[in-house]
C-alpha cells in the first residue's frame, strides 16, 4: 500500500503493528493508542508486544477516560471518579501504564506532558532510536470528556513541585527552588529537602535509565501525587534482543539451509504420484 498510516480495529493496534514490523523490518513503525485501547480492550496484546520487545514505538494518549465514546471510566481513571459509567464514583484501583511496562519486561518507558512539546520531541527521538518496544505515555487532556484531569499535577502553579524531570546520569531533584530530591529509605523512595535534616546534594540519587534490573524504574514509574512527584522523561531504556531481529535471523537461517528452494521443487518433493 502507498500509505504512511491507517486506522486498525479498536484494541488491535499492537497486533497490526507487530505484523507489519515482522513482515517489513525495514519500516519505522509508530503506534498511537489510548488508555482504553491499550489497557482495556487491547490489554492482552499490549503486554505481549512489550514482552516480545518487537521494535515498535508506542504513544499512549492517557486522558484517563474513554473519550471517543463520550466519557466512560477506563483502567487509568482515578479511584472515585464520577463518570457516565460510574455515577457514584469508580470502585477500581487504576493501572499506571509504566507499572504494566515493567511487569511485562519492557525495555523502554517514558512519560511526557501534552502541553510541553519540547520535552516531548526529545523523548520521541530517544524512543525512535531505541531498538525494541518503546512506550511513551502522554499525560493528555480531554477537553470535552475529562477536562483538566492532569491539572492537579501539571497545572502552571503546581507543576514544578509535583513533577520531576528525570535525566540520565543526573541527580533526581525537583521543586520550584530545585531543593527537593529523591533518596532511598528502607524499601522505598522518599522525597527529601536539601538543606533540611542534614540532607545534602550528595545524598540525592542519580538517575540511571540503563540498569537491566527494573526495580528502581518500577518505583519511579509508579510515583504519584501527593506522596511523590510524577516522573517525566525517559525512565527506562535498556538494550535487549528484539523479536524482529531474532525472527529475521531465523528466516535467513531457514532459507540458507533449505533443501527445497522453489515451489516446483516443493511439488516434486516427498512422495509423488503420477496420475495416468
Ligand atoms: C471493537 C470495538 N469495541 C468498542 C468500540 C467502541 N469504542 C470506541 S473508542 C472506545 C474507547 C476509547 O478509549 P481510549 O482508548 O482511552 O481513547 P480516547 O477516545 O480516550 O482517546 C470504545 C470503547 C469500538 N470502536 N470497537
Ligand atoms: Mg482515553
């Protein structure tokens, strides 16, 4: 087909994209999806695409609602939210997409804010370069059916105290005064203030997106307001074999070692009967 993109059936984007990448490994494949599409109807495909580490770049527009169908709650809707399908408030604990990515052995996870195109651009470039499944969660507003859902985190007046931009190799600090940071305390991360209780810059953890062990990335991905700032930027990026590379190698090996090379040879192979 002479095209650069098309719509698939709701929930099946990961399947179509996996098929395209398997058949045409030379293509640079990007999949756009919603929180409902990727985590509800397409949840099964989503985790297996990630587990296979097939080289696809995935942008999840997480507006924490089924927008197109006019406002039913999704797997990422916050507990207690009143929606058209939860008139008394949801009684389900939401997924954070990053938790699923780590649980499914993901190799790349990043989070960006819809109204910050500059940060988004840098992350998209990183994701594009990553060999394997790259998942980018966009904290996306839905003006009509879930307006201002992320404002509690990204609102102009609160953003600097409620968001932490993670940069590989740099201290994990944030805040309007850039004086808050993350340390490890007991079994979990903890927010501290530099200059208080004997805490200095040296105590603050450095972000390493490349550690194979996903435990720290899992903790960073699930940080949430009010206990923690929400992490944006590239949280995890590790190199690992991709499904499409391994598949191509297998196909090439099979072709090289095949004793039957053409359809005519195939038809004349094995037991052949001549009909008279
Ligand atoms: C097979 C199928 N089932 C259900 C629907 C109805 N449907 C369309 S969009 C949607 C939910 C979309 O939610 P999300 O993925 O979060 O995207 P948003 O509209 O919020 O961007 C549903 C249930 C459909 N189009 N096709
Ligand atoms: Mg949605």
